[in-house]
C-alpha cells in the first residue's frame, strides 16, 4: 500500500483522548473541562470558569447574550490553547427525565437552533471551532451506546433535525458530533442519510464521532465520518485492510483527507492570549440574572430591604450550579446566597433542614432552597420528576407554620410541585453557574426585575409527559411514538393542564403590546408590533410569536413558535419590535416529496408573553400545496399510541429490538454475564471503572477498546467469537491479540 494512502487513512483516527495532530479538543459547553493526567471516565480537570448551563441560559431567550457567551468562552479556549470546544448541544428535550437535558436548550427546535447559532458565531468568530452535538435523536442516557431511536420521518425532520438545521445554516459550525445511538436502525456515526442531510443544509465542515461512539470504522468512513475520537483504537488498520479489499475507494479517501486538512488549516491560525477575568465573572452573573424565572408571586417579591428572613436548605450554601459528566467544570471559586446576604450585612436565620426549635414568628419571609437529584452524563436518566422526600416535607412543614414561603428551585428542569398552591412565591434558578448566589439575591431583593421565561413546559405530573410510557422501557429501542406531538406541542394541542406553560415567566413590572402587523418577505414573514412597559420599574420583555393553521387538511400541532425577541424597556418606555418569522414554523415535512412544504391556506399569527398569554392575532394567506400529505392521522397521539398506529406513522412494521445473541461488538457488556469468560470480563470492568458502572455495563462490548489499552478491534472480535462458539481457537486468538499489546 502506498504511504500516501496510509497517511490519509490515519487522519481518521485521533492520536490521544484530546488531540489530533496539532489540534486540541476540550469538553464544554458551559466552561472548559481540560483533563489533567490519564483517567477512566471523567477525571480531574484544570480550574476554569463555570457559566450557566444551556438549560438555564436558554430561559433568557436572548440571542445577543448567547453570542457574548460564545465569545467569552472562545477567549478562555485561546488562553488554554484549545482549538475545538465540544458544544453546543441542541438535542430536543423529549422528556424532562433526560439525563443530559441540562446541556440542551429547549423542547422547541426554533429556540434551540437560534440560541445555538448565536453561541457558535461568538466562538468561531474568535477562531475557535465548535462541535454541534449530538447528531441526532439523542434524547436519553439509558443504554445510550446501543439503543435504536425509532422515529417517523416527519417528526425526525420537524422536531429532531430542525435545531441542527437552523444552527448549521445560521451558525455554520466547523464540526458536527455524531451521537452514540442508532437512528432508525443505523448508528449515527455511520448514518450516511443523516450526514448527507446535513450537507444539504450547506454544512462544509467535518463529522466527528462522540468519544467511543464508532461501531464500524469502515462503515463510518464510507458514510462521511471524518474523525474518530478519542483515538488509539487501531481503526486505521481496519481501514487499510478494507482499502486493499476494495471496500474503500480512492475517491472517498481523497474526499475525507481534503475535509480533514481544510479543517486543521482553519484551526491553525488560533494563538494563545489571556482574558479579563472580572469581565467574564460579570458576564456569568449577568447571564444568570437574565435566565432566572419567576414562576409565582403573590406580592411578597421583591423583598423589602429591611425584611427579616429565615433561610432553609443546604443549597443556600452549596448551590447546584451544573451537572455531572463531560461538561462538569472545576471552578476555582463560586458564591452562594448566604454569602451574598453576609456581604450586604443582612440579618437572617438559617437551618439546613426543618427545625421546630427555630422560631418563625417575626420573620417577614421564609426562603426554602430545594433541588432535584443531580443530573449528569453517566448512563442514567432522572427516575422521577418528584423531589427528594425531605424537600417536599420541608416545604409542607414550613407552610404549616403559616409562614410566607418563597421556594427557590435549583434543578435541570421541571419538577412536580404538590405544594404549589400553598406557597407565596416560586423562583426557578436552574443551574446558574458560579455567580448564582449574587444573581439570585439581586432578583429577590428587586435590584433587577426577573426576565427569564421557561424554555420547556412544566407538567403537573410525570404521567402527563407524552412519551412517559415509552421513554426508557426498552434498553435496545427508543420508540418515538408521540411523533410531532411532543413538549408544548402536545399539551397545547390536546389541552392537557400543566403547572407552567412554555415561555412562561413573571416580572416585577407590567408590559402591554399593540398594533401587530405582518408582511411577506422572501425568507419568511416579517411581524411588527409595539411593546410598552406600563409599570414603574425597568424590565426586560420577551415578545413571543406563534403560528397556527386551524383549517389545515393534515395533522398539525395547535401552535408552533415562529419567532421571539427580548427587549429591554425603562418604565413607561415604548418600542417598536420587528421579528422575522422562521419559514419552518409554517412548513410541514412531506414524506412523499422528501422536503419541507407549505400548505396553501390561511395561517394565524399570534403574539404574546407566553403560550398561554397570546394577546394579539392576525392572519396571512400563503400559497403552496393544495393537497398536502402526511402519514400522521388527525388526533394522533391524543391518547397512548398503539402498535398499529405507530406502524402506520412509520410507514412500516415496528422493527424488532433484536435478539441478545449471537454476540457482536454492539452487544451490551452486561449480556456477557451469561458465560464464564463474560462474567470474568464484567468483574474486571467493575473493579477498574467503579464510578461509571451503569454507563459501562449498558454499553457495547466494543467499549473494551477504551476501558483496557490491551484491546483493539481484533481483540473485541475475538471476545465475540469466543462467546458465540466457546472454543479454544477463539480464546487463543483473544490472548494472542492482547499479548501483542
């Protein structure tokens, strides 16, 4: 084989866990996680600034804020010599139980795509490449490396691919990270259909694998994957053999190598420089302040500066600022709520839990800090939307004392709230980063008015979630039975009561809007209206625009977000706001024509301050398809979806989740326990990687490549052969392949 071919094929495989040639990669997206030393799983990392998580900052609905977020992160990347930041994540929040939801923006594809595009621009304009992830239909952690996301084509394009499409077209990311899971039977890292779709949007960068996500290097290479990470798996040997066997063409090799060389050349101009730490910390605080959501207020907020307060809950001292896993930042410093009180010499009483000896009479307010169990990337999802029992009991006992209770929630997303009607105020702080304590104080004290709005619906109970019955009920499959009726599209369409709707958020001031008008433009619909701050305080107003088509001839959701704008207004100030309504909000994906289409007819455009507070309405008539087609019947998803109905939407029979045997490199490691050698392997893994037991054991056998340096693709194949045949020949092959290491 020519040396030139070998060199080009070696471009496919990373050199180490975080490097490829001169390029340095770093985890993100809410701060740098640069590992120090060699570790299994998520090791100790260098100190870095911790920004609010995506789930938090998305509640700002502020594209300018996200641009600045990306810009400052780029400065920190340059200071550490990082070329590629692994983020942002734009996956659809299918269920509030999703283990990595804190890394994702929203249940709405338009909001996710727009915020991601702004973030990408901020980073890449400073010379730092991003990796838009996780492509695609990556909605849960459970068995993330082996499950098959079974989804109909319309939902795939309208819900799951749409945020990627918007981010690609507007943000132009240099890389897209392919997910662990399969999509309709094909692993994302070898899914040519998905990659070709991204190319059709104008994507001209490289596809990289999520770390350890490649199932078949040859298939991935031919499909379009440009870089397998982390490296040292020996994939280049398989590629060389495949080339010699005629399974990889010279044309494909030339194309992949050109893509990689262009990418590395783009990154090569980045150089090291410092940044202004004070500026960055001030921004982190500002981002938290814009993102904190006031959910309920009977008038107790803002607190009077002379108010006597009692504080309960250890999160007032040890705030939940971020999630676990690849995005966990090792911050050198952070503040907390009680620290903010101490710095301002504000008197308060404090207890970590309910204390009957703590006299509540004489206090103007009681602030209770509660949090969901910490969310993270460890092969696990949230088990329930219910709080820890002690948190619910704390609030109930405080309410029993007739105290004016203010609840502060630190969580990645929605929780059940059985005490909602009994408390005076509720604040959703989310995971707000290292300046969350000061930011929260400034909101509660009225130094600034809250302006955050929910980027996902808060249902009353877990059973109300449209995918509740089929989110994590099958290790090998994730059936997206609800199709397009997900998130607010479901609750709104079928009038399911919720605690708080999408886009909901209160303020300390009041706003009004009037004079809505719309005008057709080449790239969408331009909407104009006037907004006015009718209160006595300065505040930020979020204008939300929704589109609907009540007389549609096909199944549609009742409303879809079409545009939004965040506007700062002084007391009594009025501004005219222009919002370009995204054409995708009017479109449906035609599964016969394989493209987005506009149905001919009359569309309603509504404006308001949340989905449940739409104040203005107008209509517009659009030309388009007179006979629109979809496989989705009217009222689909109103109740639990049957096998027959789901098969009808898919357009084929529901695929089998597959037999456990014969063993392949994609079989789960836990399945090995059926045989003696397998039990030995599982025991060794448990000893070596204790802290990631669930993630590892639900992962595929090929994960041995990364767990033990003695394994390569030959070793993995030998394990499978021995497990299937149980012969000495295969065992000797396994031992010999490991001996070579």
